[in-house]
């Protein structure tokens, strides 16, 4: 899915909603849109706010999507702009 398709899908989700201006739940399209906007790690502090602003989504929704991407192993955990190397 390219960025144009992702943006069109986000717009459609927003247009389909009659009571809220942004989606309140994560689906695979939103997670993928957020993943595509994230730069390589390490991210600067507050990256979720920058992505949220760009995609016109809530900070919490983007933060939740990033957490989901970390759980899936697509990205690594970070604290204070530094990637945490997991030791097992």
C-alpha cells in the first residue's frame, strides 16, 4: 500500500465517522500508515506526536500503534531516544 492509498483510507475512515473526527481504534491500515511514517530508529523523543500531527490522528492512537509494532518485533523499545537492547 503506498502513501497515497493510506492517506485516502484514513480520510475515508474519518468521513465515515459521524461522531468523532479521528478513529478511536487501531486497524491494520492505520498501523501500516503509522509504520510508514516512522523513520529509522533511534527516534527522537516525541516522534508519536510528529506522526500524529502529520496523519491528523490522536497522539494516543499513534502511541498505541507504535507499542503494537514493538510487540510484533518490527521496531525495538526505546527510552529517551535510545534503543534498548533486550537481553534474554
